């Protein structure tokens, strides 16, 4: 059940707030109206706007999966005025949720394929629903390789789930950081070099990457070197946006809008965009 | 024979309209000509080329509240804004009416923008055909024309002692009392001759010119103010922010311009359109390339306001001409 | 008055000798009457350069986009004061700029041609007809005009009651559409992040409405107190004809009376609000 006015958020309640890193929190949100909540469906890759009433709203990729029927999770890094205000909320607070918006990862098309998830920093957050879905329907998919990178060990998001992921069948978890600390015994390397080192095979595979523009740029170079075709490389873009509907005219890249033509694009699609992102 | 209304009857009728709804019409404010809400019909200016600012303010206000949030006793309530009163805009030029029709594409595309739709539904347009034109006008090159009846509810064309009236829609019919119009043996004056701008095939040429240094050179001169966007009837970018006072919170949207620095800068600092040239190119690409691809029509209606108002003479007519003639370097 | 030939000659010399790689001057606008800024990089564009009394733009703002690059620029006397301001505030390197100064009898109002003689209002009150700073001077240095009253517009406003002044400005600001053309054209407005765009703290809301407009316009005026060089560009570009020069000139007059200081007369004297002398008492009783 959609409201008449797509700029009106659904009143929602912050159920739980979990610290993921020093500046990233996971927000578990539940829509207040039971009818709307029942009909609120979304797919991996889609995003919602979350309002801190009195400050404003910003778009965030959804990190939960709809089939768990447990509301909407978003991982929010504190970087601006809206995210600052959201970070100061306590469980029980009323927020606004608008969406879901955008296209999604076509997971049905990935069935039977090997999937490589390559995420950097908070850019890993919108990739988590792919992992959850693959692990929930494990037999439908091939191998799963997860590369999660961050500036430092404490900046790696979703640490409580690492053990579950690593222990899953046909699944490999590779963690890497730009700079370690005294407790870190893992990898210290930039994500693109991990991609290169793992020699990911493009055979029957799909690589999905998200992170800072510079990381995506060099990851792309490595994937191409490994023989990945542009239609095997998928990313999700970020753009400044105010509506999610293609109306505020901010997030366009050439004649495509990140909010409604994206945020999920294949490199093949990106290379055909008029404007460079 | 044409349907006719005398100047005197027109004034009486406008006076009646003013009683029952908002009447908006061109008025003189200092040296400017602005669409204003009319309190007395004597304030209406009939003899003008076009207004300084476009009438888009009355469909898509420079600032408006989208909804209110009220918090009482731990309960939060959302109260959407509602447009209560009907409005009639008198004196809108055919080019500007076309501009509103262009804004319908993005705003009314489903899921439609609710407030815009309310404004549009509750507003009737009484157009005035152009008898003269500004030197900067070029509507006839952009899919409209000085006598274009396509996007108004009633079109009036000035003749001796009154106006030829074309009632074009049911909304227009509903505005007119019975027997107000008479018939008269008058014919429409010739439309003014406008400068020609070579807009045919411009979208394709814009695509070819996209990566040319032309845009950076043009941006040398651009000061990146928001004038062109704000005087333009078809620029529709917006910003959204919350306002808080003691009682309640309001979510407000205001016009924004793709020319302002930081328009595309995301939290964290990345800005995909950080150069002056890329920002300037965005404005013209949106109107002449993206909009046609998205909606099948040019996003500029040739009112000439940006040409008149630009402090550094960034002239869209010249740009269209230059882009048409640009020799694009073939990719070696 | 027409100095086009002299400007072209100097531009040719500077470009061909490699002294600069760009000359910022004026060319005829598309209306065939007015002028617009022109950036000349190639000798074959030199003939497009003009200079006459339609050349109203203060081009010095463009120097901020060419930091560190050897540039020649055509300046009128008021514009030349902006270069001093920008040198003083470390925004322009003197040795990177070749200044072609032009003796100026004033520029004409928008839309009028060179021969109309109808000057912009601030030009009629101007006392500076020879640039204060230049490498090359075009025109004969003028004997400075004897203008008996420098601020007739400001004193005219001062004679009104506080209520009348408030009503006047409220009406003016109510028209503002927050296009920021005044800021974008102003050589004194170069903050990387303008207060009006600060989100945290948010000084001014995004609403285009009387209250916000008033905060915007008055705060901008105060930021320019003692820094405005009176080129009238803000007022010229304002699409809704707000008399911004009147506001800036009021503050200019105050600074002149309090500190005996005018912005941009030289590059060395810092503007009063960036310095503090021990003997300044700021009117606070001891």
C-alpha cells in the first residue's frame, strides 16, 4: 500500500541500534503501520530514505533481506548532518522511511554461478543482502567469495557475522585492511591487489563490487585483467539525491538516474553512460 | 467570425475571478514585471512582452512545505500539505504554458509529485497570445509559437477594443460565465516574427559535442550563479531540508540549481561534477539531450529569459548554433 | 570612448611574447550592443577584444580560477582595487598577473550603447577614474573629478527613519530569489564554503522567503564591510533589481568614517577588521 504522495515517509520505529564500527551503526527499523509493513517488499540492492525528523533525510542501501520478514536494516556511517542526527537516536525513536527505490541485483540470473562480493568500507553494506540470500538458498548458487576491506580492522563492517560466513559451504571470506594494528594477524593489502592475488576466475562467475570510487576504479582494472567481461562486473553507484524518483534531477549520470535506473549497474552499462561517474 | 470579449468585460470578469479564487497576473514591481496575486484588477499589466520571472512559481513554488510533523504526547503525526484554493493565472504567454507542460513530464510521471499535481489540477490558465516579441524570444524554434493555444485553457488575442477568445478546455469553459463572449468579425493579428534557432537534430549534436573542450571554454565566462535556472520556466531541480520550531517540524523543498557548486557533492566529499565545464554542460545537456531522450521533447521553450538575465551573456541560442556547427574531433 | 585597439595591441604583445597564456578582456555580446567577458588564449582571437563604456564586468573574479597561471587582465579603476584586495588577502600573486589598466569615465547602464552616455548610478559618484594598480595604462590619467559628496545615496537613506529604512529593505529583500549571483560575481566572495551553504551549523535555511533572504543579504553585506571595492557588479547582476550597492556603500562609508580606510586602495594596508591595535577601545568603557 503506497501513500498518494511518494515524498511522504512511512512513520517507523528504531527497534535496535548496533555499533558496527566506531562510526557505523546498524539501524533496525520497523514500519509502524501494520498494513504498510505487510506490503513493504524489497530486493537486494534497493535503497530507502531514512528521515531524522527536524534535520532531513538521506538515502541508504538496505542491508537486510525481505524474506526474513524482520523489518528494514540500514548501516549508516556518520558523515554529515543527517547521519549525525540519526546516530544520536535511541531505540524507540520515531524516524521516517521512504522507499524502497531503485533497481536491484538480479540474483535469479546469478543462480548456478560463482559469486564474488568485493566491498570496501561502508560500501560493503548494500552487498550484505546478496550474501544473506546466497547463504539462505545455498544450493542455488556456486562458490561464494567475499572480500571485505576497510581502512583498519575496527572499520570492517558486519564482524559478528564473519564466522558464520566463513563456515558456510562453498564460501570463502577474505578480510583485508589498509593498515593493521597489534591484534591484527590478517591481510594488510588494498582490495584491488587482493582481487589480483586470489586469481578469481571469470568462468561462470559474476563479480559485484561497491566502495569508494577510487577502489572501484582499481578493482575494475584488476577484474578486467583476470578476464572478466564488463557484463560480469556489477556495481552499485551512489549519487546525491533528494527524492529517489528521478524528479529532483541531482543524481543523473548523463541521461540515467542513479535513483531509478540504478543504483545497480553493470560495467557494460556504465561504459555506455554519456557522462563519466 | 471569432468569439470576442471587450476590454471592459474582461476587467469585470477578472474582478469576479478574483473574488472566488486566487487570481495571478502580471504586475509592475519597481522596474520588474512579475506574476503576483491580484487584489485589484487595476494592478494588472496588459501591455508587456513577458515577465521578468517565469510563472513556474505558481505551480512549483520557490519554497514550499511538503508536510508537517507534529509530536504530541509521544505520538508522531505526519500532516501532508494541501492546496486548498483554486487559482487562475491570467496573462501567461504560450511559451510559458508550454514550459509548464514540459514540467508535467518529470513531475507527473508516476509516482507523481503530489503537490505539483495539486497545483496543476487547481490552476486554470488564461493565456495571452504575443503581439510583439522580445529580441531574445525564439519559441517558434522550440515547438511552440507566439499564438500557440496548445497548453492553456483559454487563449486571448488582443485586437481593437478587446480580445479574441479561444476557449480550449473544459476547465476554461468552467471559468466563463454564460453569455460573456460575443461574436465579432475580427481576425487575429499576425504573429510577431521571431529569431530562428537551429534546434533540429540538436540532441544528436549535443551527444557528439559532449566531450568537447567547448564546454570548458564556455565555462571560463560562466560565474555559476543560479539565475538561469531560477528564471527558467522548465528548470525543476530541488533541494529538501527540514525546519524545526517549537511546535512542529516542516519538510521544505526549495529550488536548487545544477550550477551551484556542491550540487552533486555527496557526504564524504566525492563530487562527480566538480569542474565548471561539466556543470555548465549539465544544464544544456539536460535541456537539449537528456530531456528529449527521456520524454521526447526539448526541455527549453525559447522564452529568452536566461538570455536576458545572464550577467555574462551565456546565450543558449548561440550555444545551439555553435554546437550544430562544432566540428567534433573524430576519435582516432 | 573606445580603447579596443590599444587593448588588442597590448594583448598581442603579452601573448606572443609568452608573458601570459591568457588575456581576460571583453568582447561584444550577442545583442550587438553590450559587452561580455572574453578569455583569449590564441593570437587569432585577439581581434575579438573590445573596450568601451559598455565593458561593465569586473573581471578580477576570474583571477581566482587561474591561481598560479600567468594571466593578463583588463581592469577599470574599481576593478583594480579588487586586485589589491585579493593580493592583500593572499588570493592573487602579483607576479602572475599582467594588469592592463584603463582610464574610465564610467560605464553605461545595461542595455545602452557606448555612445548613450547614461552612466550607472555608482559611476556618477565615483572618484577614481585612473586605476590604482596597473602594469600598462590605457588612456590619459584623469585629473580626479571633484565630487562634492561621495555618498549622496547613503545619506539619502540615513535621513529616513529606522522604520522607513526597515520597510524599504524588507520589500527589497522579499524579492530576492537566492540565486547568489551577487556572491558569484563578487571578487570579495571567495570562501570555499559560503556560510549560506553551511549545513552544520545551518546559519540560513534553504527557504527562499523574506526571513532567510534578509539574513542572507545582510550577512553578506557585513562580510564585505571594509572589503567592498564599489564596482557595483552585485547590483548590476541582480535579476530582481535589489539595490545592493546601497547596502555595501553604507558599510563602506561607516568603515571610512571609523577607520579612515577604503578597500583596495593599496595592497599593503590590511582591512581594519583583520587587525587589532591595543589602543582601539571599541567603545567599551574601561
